[in-house]
């Protein structure tokens, strides 16, 4: 085609696309992730997670029960001057028996440094990068991932961004009782999850309980061990961690949350340890959103919100990230259903790419607290620039779309009057038994 003509065609196509309604792409098929036969002690499904200051937990699976749980690591390729040993677990689920799941904590590690490592004394060399000690730090955020063509697209987009830590507000594999899908999910995410820490919390697809036969979260807790012990929690379903001036609390939408619950008690204890001079930013993640104007899952977060929102408000939480609804939505600063300059920004980012497709119907008119909403697959990036400023952006997967995706500067509540005003309120709340 003549270049001029091509340009004209492109112009017509792009201008009609901009004018017309956005045509939402269909769900994509489940990926086929074939079993790759290797020796039974070969490390599979490698992923890493933060495990206390300057430590990282390396998790992998072998078919062989007697394979060692050692991780050899160092700062030069092929030269491992350190070695750590770990623990193993496994589980059975109806007719399925898992491989041996190894969890090994390595460290102390330097900040912002590349390490090379090998699991169980064999297999390929992996590379990880530790987070920085101070700002700036960038988080990639995507919930409700699953393992479809859209998941792949989301992961490819995340792979292109420079980030330090992946945050996942629930719904990982969509195994839904079919246990080998946890294994295929592990293989799918390994290239990213072995290189940067993945910090996850549970969603409804992690429950997998069967009345009288199976307790909930058997697979999730075995495979995705998070630093709950390191943060004084007695459950893998809620924990916290600190990284580069940010305190992040992962809550459990599927653990008890009323004011007499263990989770609530732990949350109060955790908040009382937060020092906003050391960590000026405070983020919270959980699965079921409290602020949601999509018709999907409407009102499901209401009970947890009634129980916990006053506490998060008193603690001046800057940002709340949720999933569950397969779409994107960002709120203004909000509290108790109304815009409030001292409230948190709530973002629903359950659009990672699962097999159930998108949630396309919204309540109209748009509530005044809702600032931006769109039903497309994508991921978020959160760059915390310094102690007062963070830049949030949401990236739709189709990059050739003419419509701009969402972005906003968020300023920390520690620099605002709200923080000083609420100091006493928080102290009172934390002191009541
Ligand atoms: C923090 O970053 C913002 C945005 O880049 C900038 O305007 C501000 O001056 C910075 N503050 C400090 C204390 O460096």
C-alpha cells in the first residue's frame, strides 16, 4: 500500500475507533501448560516472597520427596558463596498428592541487588533482585490472575515494566478444586515470580473447602507461604511487611474479621507497631472491595467494611487495593460511603485475566466517591517516589487503544492535617481491648 494511503486508512480507523464505543475483547482460552518431564528432583514452580527485613523466602516443588531444600546463592552468576537450608511440606487432596513443597529463607541480603541462585543443588540458575532500602520503589499490582491468554498478556505487560515487588489482592490460579491447575499456574508465573517477590493474599478461589472432607486453603497455604510468622500473625491469611518506607497490611476477606476475631486483634497489634516516621506510607490489600459500583459482587464487602473501616480510617491508611470484581475502579479519598479528605483511596484491580471474563455492568449514575471505572483487563503500577508522593497508573492490556488509561498522583496522609487530628482517635481505638 502507498505510504500516504496507509496513513489515511490508519487515520480513519483510529478516528472511528476513538469516536465509537470501546469494543470489549472476549475472554481468552485457558492456556495449555504441558508437563515437562524432568528428573524427579528437578526444581519446579519457583517463586520468591519477602520474609522479614533483608530476607527472601524461596519456594519450589520437586516430585522427589528426598530432594534437598538447600538454596545456593551469590552475587555473581555460577558462584554461590552462601547456602541456606529450609523446610518442606506437602498435602493430599482427594485423589491428588502434591509434590514436595520446599520453603527456604535466604539472607541477610543487600538492598537493591541482583542475586543468582539455584534450588536443591540442581537445575537452572535463577536471578532475583532485592527491593531498595529507600524510595523510590515501584509495585506491580494485578489481582484475579488465573491462567488464560489474558493472564499471559497481563504478565507480559508487567514484565516490561521496571518494578520491585508484585502485589496480588487474591485469586491466583483459579484451580477451583482441580489441584494440578495449581501446578500449571506455578509454571506459568515462574519466570516473573522467581525474579521479584510476589506478595499475595487470598481470594474466594483459594478457599477450596469441601464440607466434612477438606478444610479451606489447604493448597494455598502449602504453596504460597507468606511472612505471617515474621509479622506476629498466627495465620497465613493475614500478615504485614515493610519495604522501603512502606508498611503493607494484607488482610483476609475469608478469615473472621469482626471486632472479636483473631484477625481484628492482630490488625490492632500490627497498627500499633507502625511508625510513620520510618514508613510514611500505609497500604492495605484484601480481596473483596468495600467501594464497588459494578453490579458484580455488589455489597459483598459490606460486613468487613463495617467492622474494619473505622480502624483503617483512624490509622490514616493511604491506599486500599482489592480484587474480586473483574474490572478496574478508582475512588476519591473516601470514608463511610462519602468523599472525605482524610479517608483512603480505594482501587479495585481484579482485572488480571481469569477465565470468567469481565464484569461489564455498572450502577448508574456513578456514585460521587467513584472517580474512574472501566471493565478491561490490565494491571496497575504504583511508584512511591518519596515520603509524600506516589504515582499510580493503570494499564489496559491493549496498548493500541486510543483511549488513555488511568493515572493519578497520590499524596501521603502523613503530610496532611488529617494525620495529626486522628492521632488520639487511633490511640483510643488501639487501647480498647
Ligand atoms: C516528592 O516528589 C514530588 C513529585 O516528584 C516532588 O514534587 C516533591 O518536591 C518531592 N518531595 C521531596 C521532599 O523531595
